[in-house]
C-alpha cells in the first residue's frame, strides 16, 4: 500500500504542513518526507510565558494558507498527486485543533481527496520511523529507491517499551507490535515538558523551558541539590512531577528568590547564574532519573527487546544519551526520532495516518482536547 499524504498539525503552538510518501504497510513501513514545514509561534507566546490559546488559533489561521502555498511552491498540480489528507484531531488546544480540521476539510472538499483524523500522540509514537531527512524541495512524486534495508520488524524487536514525553503528556507504553499496545502508566499531574516549562519560569528563563533548562544545565552540577525523585520507588509505572516543581519553588524561596516574573524583560535575572545552572542541572537530573528508572524497570518486567523514546522532551540530549547507555548495558535496541521530528510537526502526523489506515483505526473529524493513546 503506497500513499502520498499531505498532513496538517495545529494542536498547540506549531503550525505544521508536510508531504510524505509511505509504503510497506505494517510489516515494513517506510516513509519518505518530501517536505516538512513548521511555523513556530514561540516568539508570539514568549512574552506570556506559555501558550495563549486564542493567539495560537489566530496564528494557525494566518500560517496555514502561507505554509500550503510554500508547500506547493509553483507546482499547482501538487494537490492532484496526493492520495489523502491527514489532520490532527487531538489531544491539544481545541480552538487550535479546529483551525487545522476546518482547513483540512475545505482542502479535501475542494480537491476531492479523502480526509482522515489523526491522534497527535500516535504521531509522536511513530515519529521514530521517520528516519530519512527531508529529501527534496521539488515536488515531483518520486519512486522509492531499491529496497536494501531489512524489514523494520526485524530491526525493532518486540516487545518494546515506549516512553512518550511532551508538554502535555508523559506516558509509558508496552508495545506488542507496531499496532498493539497497552498503557502501563502515565503522569498523575504535570507532564515532564510542562515541569520543565514551569521550573524555567521560576528561574526566569524564557518559554519554552525545556531547551533553556537543558542549555543552562550544561554549566551546572547535577548533584548540587538533592531534589526528590517522585514515585521512583513505587511499584507502578505512573509519574508525578508537580512535587518536584514545588521543591524547586521552596528551594528558591528559602534562598530568598521568589518568582519575579522577569523572564521576558531585558532586566537582569536576580538569581545568580551559577545557582540557575545548578538548579537546572539538578532538576533535569531528577526528571531523567525517574523517567529512566521506570522505563528500564518496565523493560525488565515485560522482557522488552527495545526502547522507543518520543515527544518534545525526547529532544533533550542528556536524556537521549543516558537512555542509550542504559539500553546498551541491558542489550536493548534504542529508537529515538531524528532531532527535527521530536517537537510537534506534520510529518509525524502523516506517519500516524498511514499506520491508522493499516490498522483500520478511525478518529472522528472533530477536535478532542483530551484524546489519549
Ligand atoms: O511534543 P511537543 O512539541 O508538544 C506537545 O505535544 O506538548 O513538546 C513540547 C515540550 C515543551 O514542554 C518543551 O519545553 C519540551 O517539550 N522540550 C524539552 C526540550 N525541547 C522541548 N524538554 C527538555 N529538553 C529539551 N531539549
Ligand atoms: Zn506534541
């Protein structure tokens, strides 16, 4: 089953449109990303320290036609060459999701193409399959190169444990194969990325906090402050990051620095840089320790043969590195998306759309902010 898919992603603060060729079905899915366009709204939301839903909606409405035009370049026949359109229906911010859904519906109607809804979390889940870098800026639909790789299933080695960590979700899955999985546990409060963002705010670092904390942590000592490792010793596979975030708050307060909210001004950060670096490093280490301990314990309990890491927080190099080392020590294969596919993008939505087709899974074409995996 070979398909050329145009995918649209507007669940949060990135507007994404991608063109992806897929083939191989479930046994050996292969994706060629022809174009992966992302328009980030970070600068718009930064002054507010987080995503403002109304602004996100306004920006998606503005960006979608611009990105489509860019995708088409001067190839006005492009839309006639695609097989289907895919759009994220949830989870995410509903006003933002609706902009993508409505845009996709109009596009599908105008061009007489089928339209399917995609679960954003399945997008992250399958994003590690997007191994190829974007291949071309021209939009001729090409044939695939001769097949040399072994079938994916052989490389993947099931069962697998998937750790999906983003701004909205933290979930651990046991995957029997590419289409069957079970949720082992998830966060009881804040998602890992959300905790990064909130702690960054306390440290007067700009939004989004994850990359900023990672950068600052490089200058700090991860052992400087013994922040708690929430739920580390509990036998379940759930997570909790709210208490850890509160510990950072109390630590700062006891040092005489309460949140001063200057993250977006040009004023000097009142917290000394060495302290910001030590807190960043120690906080990041606490998050990584919990994520990795639970993932590896699940791998042991369920006899996993590989680990998959995905979601925006999977961009964190310290986490990637540490999990790779753990996998090597335990003789597990480690799969993680290329850097360009960790954060929200439409190429991963195309991949999930193709997998949905293969497993005959259908989502309603309406925004569902709370959709789970
Ligand atoms: O997957 P994503 O783009 O959007 C959601 O679906 O939520 O994830 C965004 C989250 C944000 O919370 C951001 O701070 C976090 O991923 N993030 C990181 C890093 N890059 C992005 N967290 C830690 N380290 C990073 N390098
Ligand atoms: Zn996401």
